[in-house]
C-alpha cells in the first residue's frame, strides 16, 4: 500500500485486482445561517420555554471516478408562542475517496458512514452558533445515520414495488 493511503474493509467485495479504499480527503463548512427575528425583545422575557425542532438532510454527489462529496445539513428552529425565536442552519461537506466497493456498499458508505464522520463538526458549529446568538447552547443528540439510511432504503424499495409496471401485457 502506498504511503498515505487508507483502506477500509466493508460488506462489499473488491473486484479482482481492485483494492478497496476509503478515506476522507476534506471536511469543510459549506453554508451557515443564523436568524433571531425576536431579538432583542426575547431576551427581556424570563419565562419563555422554546419548542425546538431539528431537521436533518444529506446528499451525495460523484465528483470523479473514486471521489464523492457528501453534504450534511442540520436546521434547528426554536419557537415560542408560534413565533420563531431563532433559526440556525449549518451545512458541511466532505470529500471522500471510495474505490473498489460494490454499488450497494458505496451507497451505504455515502448515506450512513460519511454523514457520521461529518456530524461532530456540524454538531459543534450548531452549538457555538446558537450560543453566540445569545441563547443557551444547543446540544444536538447523536444521530443514528445507519438506521436513517436503512429506513430510506426501505421506503425507496417500497416505492419501487408500488410503482405501476410499465411493461406491456
């Protein structure tokens, strides 16, 4: 193995003469947004208890034969009395080398493993961003991206099974 190369064993089998490789090339902040439409008035209320919702999204894109980008987006919205207290949206990207894996394993790496690698960075950024907005730090709970990936694949399979057969009788 050449210096600086990392390999990862996976469920997929490498094709003959094709070594499996997985490594992180870069993790980076892509987009950042924070809004506090009720400031400064909200800071004069001691009794507000916000309702917080967290939305998670991820997307993968092929950049070259063996390079892929995974984007992870977290949107945190805090509301009180149906008014938005703050909205924080953070998007991180990661470039990963994935080579020698079958399609199913590559999809699983991109849909579950890569977001898991990015999550600690986005978690820290969201917490700091909310705190710098003058609010108590938002601590994102761990996310099981493997379970989300499996759920997504099951939904995708169900939609495929429910699609009308396009072949003539």
